[in-house]
C-alpha cells in the first residue's frame, strides 16, 4: 500500500510511502513541465520538535538520525509565517505548534513559481523536503509545497508521526531470540532497521563518544545520555558500548555507566 | 504569534490541565457574539473562546491561544475548518498528545 507511486506522487502528501523499509519514488508531478529523476527515498512524517531533537550524524554530510532511521525526505505540516520572495527562492518559517523551522523553496521555473504563489502567510501547508544543517542551525530545503485543503489532514499528519515513530522504533529494537548464541556480525545483520550506509549502531555510538563536547567531559557520558540522544533500545546501545570497551575504543570512568573515548578525536 | 512556545493539543477535559499555557483545540461553533464564541469541544464539553474571529455557526474552528479558565481560551489565532471535520480522530490525537507521546509535541 505504502510503496505505490501510481498516484503521481500524491501518496507522499496523503499518508503513503513513508515506511523506510519500502522504497518509494520521489513525487513526479502530473502535468509538470519538468521531469524529476527517480531515486529511492524514504519520506518520514515528523513534527518540528522531533527534528530539533534529531541526532546530527555528521557535520559535513548533514545526515540526521531519527528513531534509528536516516530519512531521505521529511514531511511536515504547519502554518506559513514570514514568507519572503526573492528571485531564485522563496523562504518562510513553518510553525506546526511543536516548534518552528526555516524553509527554503528554490524556484527555477514557472511550475515552482506558480506553486509558491498560492502560499500565503497564515496558511496551513504540507511540505516534502530535505532536512539540512548549516553552522548548527537546522532548516528545510523544500521540494514540494501544497496548501492543506481538508483540515482532517492535520489530525492525520500528527497521527502518522506517531505511527512512523512506533514502526521505526519497533524495527530498531527487534531482538533476536538467541542473541547470546550469535557472533557479533550476525547480530547486526538481523537488525534490518532500514538505516543508511553509516547506520551501524556501533559506529553511531562511537561517534557520540568522539564528539568534541564528549571528549571534553572528564567523566565521559552516561549510558542514558546515549540512549536519549539516539532513541535506540538500551540493550543494543549497551552491546555496542561493550564491544567498544573490548576493542579499546572507550573505557569506563567513575562507574559502569560512564564511558569515555580512548581516542582524542 | 509566539512561535517559540509550543501549543498543546487539548480537548475540553484536557484544557483544565494546561491552565495559563498555550493550547490548541478545535470546537464546533454554537454561538458567536461580539468576538466571543461558545463552542462544543471534540469531547462534547462547552468551551468559551474570547477574542475569536468570525466563523459561521456549525462550522468547526481551530483555536490557538492561552487557557485562561477551566473551560475558556483567550484566542491568538482562529481558523475556520469548515463543516467537514472528524472530531473523534482529533479527540484521540489529543489524548495521545497528552499521554504516551507528549514528547512529540512539548
């Protein structure tokens, strides 16, 4: 159901195609004057609060981790504020009631311009876009923006945020029945959480310990801080920590719950 | 509009738990006089909305504002949601947003 893209990409706006384990095509607008290249993507419905709390994997790559998933695209719904039109782009602030975020929609042809002409301050809109970060500040590069016409869509969007969170969290915390009997390689192959190339839990956990802010802390980080930041199950994170202790990447400090990187970044 | 403060999803019952806080809800307009709307919440309670914009009677209206009484909201923004709105779904969302999944919204 969610993988269908026969509806001209409308499924991205109306509830389908956001489960990260199913590949979907980016929206291909019917009657559009431009052709959009088809790429495999995951579109995840989110609240802006989830975005502000997302774990930023890599400053250079601007990848984010939310519920153990690196979303290619995000879907947001909220009010438009402070719309500003320029020659090459239209920018505005999107407020969904849980927070606000800057959005930029680059306009390169009449289709883009026409789409943004319909958008006015105070209007509820749904957007599909890419989550980016620059100098620590998060913003959205919008690919498509549509006015909300049926206000039941507001309720639907926030329900879908919860649904996607539960689905992604469930996959991220799937525990094999005989974990103790498996070697480390098999244990991570069974996770199948739909994460990207850098989504290995061990790498992600180690990267947290190797952040400058973490290295600067005398006693390192508490395990609970890692759990809170990554949104993954405690058992999986403790297994990753145990692995890194065994190979010498991190070490315990004041107690069995505090660890610090053995490397200096 | 204060964009720095989140607005909690509430129904009539949950409004009492967020006194003096920024809230958002949907009511069905029953009466509209001089900027004060008497509306029915999605859990069938009567709420008073002060400073509301004019929305036709029987239409659904979203209110974002500050809860200034157990059954009263001082409106900042009102939006006409028309006559087609699923109150039971919104009511369910309010319960989820104040329960297990409140961290998504606040």
